[in-house]
């Protein structure tokens, strides 16, 4: 678990959540002791989900505060992405982590960012979480690098992205992204 | 944008219904995990099973110790497979299982092999896993590899080692600190994230060495820091250095300010914001320094990204608390944010505007807010209400529109906290703005007509009882109050009865009507209501238009002059041992107990080698009183008036540690000497303190209580008692000599020799000062207390305090000198202010209430002048306070 030092310390992430359209867990990772039990974690997830559900976080990442935490979030289809930090954290760092997570997942799921696809590739999502933050400390924020790190581990034949090189995968993904933005 | 269609389970078609984890069950998955033991490993199958296990853990499922061990051992078998994907899942699984020490040994060799693998991914991940699960002993074995990894040319490997180092620094700092050369090298890395991690680790290694941190910042602010994240870190470290170094007094320049300002032009928004925030948080920041930061934040306000807008408005909101004028430039941008989709942003914008707004913009703002209030959550509404309250205190002339706003939102739907915030605000406005009283009270009356919260109703009724009778037409409130008696629950009815009685006591002409109402209450179903009615009917006289007795008024309106917490403890004690005697309110101690400072959340769980931390000071007064009354010699001294804080009479780390506590009684003082023997080879016997009171003429010694034996490291007390003139705050200086018989102790057996030697030990002097005769007793409403004390006993004089470090220091010095309780938080001096008013209250010996109003001023040469106004129940006491200050 991460240790939270004084304000001068390194930026720290308290948790990263990926929830479905009913607020249920797809994959979550907690790095702080603020929520010691599973029920405390579930309660936090429930309140943050209820609080943000009515907002529109589909084009730009949104932000809110809850229990002295800052939460940035972004929704796509039936997947809800959240990144939580302490209330003196730089909001833009949290947003960068969120964006990194989101981009990486988009690449890994080959643009099918939805709950079923995520569950079917849960191993990738979990590895992705592992590559973004280690014990609260930001490891990497660039979505394509994160996706690249995760994808290199899947050399076995049936795995996704195996036929493409990373740069190809990125190119297609970028293309998809731009198209979806222009739409 | 519309929500995606959330399909109900039953109208999904066959295909959509499929989830890979549907109906997953722990027992079955654990069975499946047996494939890990197959001689021919199916990597794909194994990966799937691990994913299922991880899914279960992620959903909050827990494994028993047995199950976890079983899975762990099975997973270790998978190191045989050469499949990269499977290996990654194995790493994840091991981290999730967080194995215990003897299990770790089993995977250590496999992980160490991976740490030296040629595959970068293996190296990076094995380092992270091993460092996560390892303990100190293992770390020395792998230290060599970690140092290599820090300077590895693959950035992923280097980052993994550095981040692991940051975590390990918490548990085994001595090892990680040996890596600083490698870390230093990594700071120069060309890879952005490596530089970030290296910088974080290097700073943490050196954070207790101010000079080293300062050097680090100096060199890096000149050089090139590549990643925005590392740049943010550097900004944080820079502001830390600025905080510790202070402003250059000659030029008035701040070191490194230029660097921070330069960062405002960085290309990454993250860095720009971090720098702007750092500048706004500089201590004693000047307007000139602030301006460039405010300018970039203002640009962020109109960004299309909600996160940027939020970050900017939140920072500006904080700036507005200390430098409202600096933020006014942003007001136009801020006003457009009131309609922001994101309600957090809108609320922050509004409260900022309320802080920076001027008198002319109030009405316009209120209009905008009214439309906005209905669609935000309660927690935001509370923030708005608080902002409006402070605005109203700032512009008392605008009370009408602000009060109307408060009363209109009071009628809207809302939870308890929200309603309480409004009611509190109205009460404060009524108290501080006399013109607002009548309308405010009427708003409150209307509110209790339809109030679902008993707590608020009773609070309002109590307040109404105090303030209502002082208005021009008190009779109009009677109807509202009596309605409560008819309509509400027992608690509210009882407080309504008390309120009625207060009206009756204060307004003689209303008394007959009040009596009629009170008599009706005699038939209430609730005991408390009937009791109160009976009590008041009997105390208020015969129901005719006649003046109420002063004693009765005192009874109805007088405040309980004991702190409620003390009252609570005394009552609890009283209940514990049943007795025939009635409870005596005079037995409740009046001293306000200082709250032990809330302990800061300790960073990390550092194992303390020194055993248990010293226990927090317990409530000492009760203990003292019990201790003293248990000594027969002192039992006749009567009630303990005050016990001082311990005064040290020896330097720390001397042979014998002694401190003294001064107990003040009406006609006596008792000095309690707390002695500790710090020499293991000695036993002290017949310990006494010889007190020379030649410089304390009014005191004469009446007895001592020696300490029979003082073994090593066991604190014990000896006492000396003095007589002094009754009720007089006699002062004087006492010099002390510790006298004892010392016996050698054999450290191996712990037995003392039979023969001892007489010896003496000189202690420091101490004084009994005037402050020892004043109790710290707070008052809830200083203004009321001050006015009720009357101007007759007031004594005013001015004093020059000479040059002082700061205003805070001067204020604290006077508070300590007088030993009185600061009221309403006035002991805190806002930074930068040139004048300050501090309110103190206390009880002087002889049970005389004393109130003090101190006005301080400081000039450019740090000369502090003070005006001291004292009011008390006896003018002699007022004079005495002046004497204390004059001589202090």
C-alpha cells in the first residue's frame, strides 16, 4: 500500500476504478488505506457512481469532489472510468492518468470499449492497471506505451494484437479515435 | 448526450447475455486451479484460470489462509512455462496473494532469475514483484541487482527499480539510502519517466537534509527537466525550499521565484497549473508576484476542459480568502461559470464571487444564485450559505436582500445539515447586525411552524427566548411559541414552555397572559413539560403585572458557569456511586481543560523501536484533586482552586529530574515536586525539598510530606505546603534544594546497600505569579458577557511592549502572562496584519469573573503597543490585572 507523505511528496493516486453501467466493478485497484474494508470500498464506489451518473463525461473528462478526495472520470458506452486522488493533488495530473488509462484500454480493446469486451479481456485490463500505477505512484501516463507494455506479453497465438506490430495497432487506433471524434 | 440503453437482463438476447464470468463460483475455480499442477502445462488455460482468480479477488472475494497457500504453491509451478503472457499473470497473482515470509522464499530464486533475464519485461516486472513481497534480509541479497537496474538502459526496468526504491524507503531506509549515486545518475536520464521517478526517490532520500534539497533544486532548475511530471515535482520541491529560506531582505526578492514564473510559460498545462498554484501558496505573497499566476488561471477558466476550469476556480477560490482584490479581475469569467454544467465548478465560482464581490454587485449575484440553488446538492448549498453569511457580515447594509435569500432557501427542501447552516447563519446575522434582528426572528418563527428537526426547533426557541423580549413588540412572538406547545413533540413543547417563561420574566405587562398559557401546560401528557410549567409558575410570582425578581431572572437567563464537559464528568461520577447527598454544582471544576492537540496522521506505519509512545496527558486536574485530598495533611485546605502546568526545575538529562506543580487553595498553596531518579546505581531515600521562601514574604511553611524512597526510573512526589493570606493573590519567589539519603545499588542484583550518605542537589527557583490565581474559563459570547459586566469596573490603560518578533509572539506573551482563556479564536493573529484584538476571559481567585480586551498594534520597527481594557465583577480585580501586566 502506498504511504502518503507530506504535500511535497510525489503525486499519489488513491484508486483507479472501472465500473459498469450499474456501478458494479469491472476492475478496481486501490492504492491507499483510506478504504480498509471491502464494504468501505463498495460504499465509496456506490457514492461516486451515484454522484456522477447524471453528469455528462462522454466527450471531456469531468471532475468532482467527494469525502476530501478529487475524482476525475470519463464514461464511454457502458464503461465508467474513475481516478481518485487526495484533495491537494494537482487535478491535471489525475486527469493525465485517467486519459492514459482510457487510451490504453481503448487500444487494448481495439476500440470496442464496452463492458462485455472488457470482461472478455479482463486479463489485459488488469495488466493495464498494473502498468499505470504502482503502489500509488504513477508509472506511465502515455496510453500507447501502456498498451504496448501490456500487449507484448501476449505472444500466444490467439491473443489480440498478435498479428499487428504495436505501431500498426496504434495507427489503426488513432484513426478510429479521430474518426469517432469527427463524427 | 443520452445515456446508453441499459438493457435489462431478461431482454438481452442469447449472445448479449454471455459474460465470461457468469455464475462464477470460488470453489469451482479453485478446483480448476489444479491444471497448474499438470505435467504438460496448457499456458492458455492457466492464464484463463488466473484471470478468474483475479476476477474473484477483484470482486471482493477473500481466500482463506489455506486456500491462499494452496493457490500460491500451485502458481509457483507455472514458472516452468516459458509463455510470456502467462508469466505476467503469474506476477500479478503473486502480488495479489501477498505471500508470507516462508512462502516468499519459494519464489525468490525464480524471481531473481527473471531479474537477470535478457527480456526487459521480465526484469522490470520481477523487480516490482520481488520488492513488493520482500523483507529486509532478502533485500541485501538482491541489492546489487537493484542498483544495476536503476541505471539500466531500458527505461521500464529503471523505472521499476526506482519506484520499488520509493516504496522500500519506507521500510528499509538504510539500504535504499546507499543507492544515491545510482539514483543521481538516473536523474540525468533521457527517458522522461525515469527522470521523474529518480527525482522523487532522490528527494525522499535527502528530504531531511535541507542543504542537499536546496542544492538539488538549484542545479535542476537551471538544467533541463524533461517530463511534465518531473517538472511538477521540481516545482513542489522548489516551493519547499522557498518556504524554508524566506525572502531576501535586501532586494525583497524571493529566491527561485523566477523559476516558478518561468514555468507559467511551460507547454504542459499540468506544469503551468502546478506553478500557478505554487505561487498562490507562497507565504506572504505580494500582489506583484501573484499577478502572472492569476493571469494564467484566468485563461484556464474559459477552457473547454472541465478539469482545467475546476482546478483554476478552486485555486482562485483559495486565493480569494486571503487576497480578494487580486481575484477581482477574473470576476467576469467567474460569473459565466455560474451556469457551468459541472456543479462543483459552479459552486466554487459562486463562493469565490461572494468573497470578491463589492457592495454594488451583491443584488445581481443574489438573483443569479437563487436560480441556481434549486439544482445543486445539499453539500454545495451549505458552502453557498456560509459564503453568504460572511458576505453579509462584510456588507451589513445589504442584510435585507441576503436575509430574504436565506429565508427563502430555508423554506425549500433540504436535509438537516443544510437547514442547520441556514439557521446558524441567521442567528449570527441577528446577533451582529442589530437592524436585522426583527426580520430575522420572524423568519425563524415561520420556520419552526413547519420544521421537522427537533434539534433546530429547540435551538430556535431558546434563541427566541433570549432575543425576543428585547424587541419592540415582543407579544407578536407569543403566538408562534404557544403553537409549538400545542403541535409539537414533548422535547419541543418543553423548550417552548421555557421560552414562554422567559418572555413572562422580562416583560411585566405580558405576565398575566403568559400565566394563562403556562397553566394550560400543567395538563400536558409529558412529565418534563408539566414540571417546567409548574416550576416557572412558582418562580415568576403571582401572575400579576409586577416586576420579576432579579434572582429569578438570573435563574432563567444566567448561563451555567461551568464547562459542560466538566459537568458531564462530574455527573457521571455522581451516578456511579449512589449516595443520599444531592449533587452539588459547586463541586464541578471550572477550569477549561485544554484539548490535547489532535495527533497528525503519522506518515506510514513506522515501527517504533522505543516501545510505546508516551501517553497523552490525561485530564490532570481531576487526578491532582484526588491525589491531594488523599493526603490527610492537605485535606483540610478546602477546595482546590487551580493547579499550574508542571514547571521544570532541572535541565533535561541530569541525574535527577524534578518539576513542580503549584496547587492554589484559598488560604494555602501546595507545591508538588515530581521527582525522577535517572541513575540505575542509586536508590534515594527520605527525599524532601528544602524551600527558601525568604523572597516570598506573605507565605509561611506549614508542612511537608517527604518521599520515603525513590528507586531508579520510577517517578514519585514529595509535597511542601504554605499558608498565605486568604483570597489574596500573594506572589513570590521560591528557591529549592533537594535533600535525600543516597544508597548504592548493585546493578546486577538490584539490591541496595544498607548504609547511605546524606546529599543535596540544587534545583532551580520558581515563582508563584499572578497568573496562578486566574482560572482559564471561557465565555460563549464575549460581547454579551462584556456588556453585562458594565462599564463601572472598566479599567483602561496603554502599554508599550517594546520591539517584538511578531504580533503573534506579543499576543501569546500577554496571554501566557495573564493565564486566561482566549475567546472566539482571537488568539490567532492573521499573518501580515498590523493590528489585532484579542479577547480573554477567566475567573480570578475569590470567584471573580474577569474579561479582558487587548488591542495590539505593531509598527514598521516592530515596536508593539497594547491597549488593555479590563472589566470584572470587582474593580479591585480589574486593577490587579493591570498590575500584573505593568509588572510583567
